[in-house]
């Protein structure tokens, strides 16, 4: 194949570079961008408010929340469950009433049919001379206007069937993991402040706010951390592997620890569904056909 010039437009091949350039200019195709540092939540921020926690608590899965935010969420979910349960019970009661009414109507219809068949006297209708019985084929004749609804009256038009409600589950899901969460299972977290008398900045503007309770290493998003369940102290995973797991004793009070007492703290992610798995934002647009 011959070599094309830079501005040649007579090529028989639509190259990948040309397709990508045209897609960027025309708004077609999928655009992706690596999530920057400003979009990543800090390790000590609440997973709901995305702000530094005033009273931090952690779940058994290592998700950090502010106590006020997660309690507000639990109360709202409980109120929502109560509302849905009342609607479900109201629907069940309505279905039972309709069922009993249909049974009563069916019984009365059977009784009327039985009485009609039991009548032995047959009456004949004497029509006046010169008149004929109405032979109208209208669906509103012979009293049927009382049975059939009028399509032009909104109140008599057939309505769409109401959706059937399912019984709500009395389980409050975690807003991050989706697993059941209870207020009594939340563990208060105790961060150890960095003691620097020369740093006069406020706590929220400090870059290095907290440190490991044992080794005094600075904590950040790049440092894996864990919460010791009995006391709520935050330590690094390096401290857990090298110090705590040797004799399984709490380094601050000597209390006996188990594997369940060490909760790995989830580090900061983004607001995307796969926050800690794929830190890349994608925007899907119409596909450009070749």
C-alpha cells in the first residue's frame, strides 16, 4: 500500500487514529478518564457525607461513617419500612374485602338464577296495536346503559390495574456494601492525633491528621489501616502483621485478641459503584459507525 500524505483524504482505510479523532470531535464513542486525587475520598471521611467524621464509627466490613449520618440513615430506612408495611397491609385488607364481596355477589347471583328457574308462571307482553318491539342493536338499549360504562366520562372509563405490592423486608442494607447493618453492631473508632506543636493549622486543613496508635506512623489513603474492635484504636496493617499477630495481644492494654477483633478499614474511593476496584470514569455516547 502506498504511503499517504499528512492531509490526504483519499485513503481507502479508515485508520484507528482517524476514527478516534473524529469521535472526539463529533461526540461519538466512549470517553474515559482517570479519576483524579480530588475525586477520591480521604480514609477518615464518612462514606455518606464525604466529610471528615466528627464521631467516627465503623461497620464489621470496615466501612467508616459519621455517627450522626449513619443513625439518620437507619432511622429513615425504618420509617420507610413502616410506611411500606402499612401500604402492604392496606392492600391485603382491600384484597380480602374484594374477595368477600365477590363471593357474596356470586352467591346472590346463584340465588336469583334459582328463583328465576323456579317460576312456573309465564307472562306474555301485550303490545299496543300498530307498535313493534324495539329491535335496536345499540349497546345502550334495553337498560344496558346502566351496565356498560360511557367511554367519554373519565370516572367510568376502565382503570389500569394497580401494581401488586410485595411484603417489605425488615432489613436495613448498608449504603456502601448492601449487607444488613444494625446500629448495635457499629463500633466507635478512636483516631490518634498527630502531636506537632509547631503546626498551628486547623484539624480539617492538616494534611497529616492521624497516626498509628502503636507505631505512630502517619495514616493516609496509601497506608492500609485496621481497627482494633475492643478499644476502637486505629493501627496500620504492618503493625498488625508484625506485632499483634505474634502473640495476639492488644499492644496498649494487653487484652487477648482474635481474628474477628481486627477490622480492616476500607480506604477512600469515589462515588462510583466500583469505588475501590476501578478508579476510572467512563461516559458512554452514541457509537460512530465506520
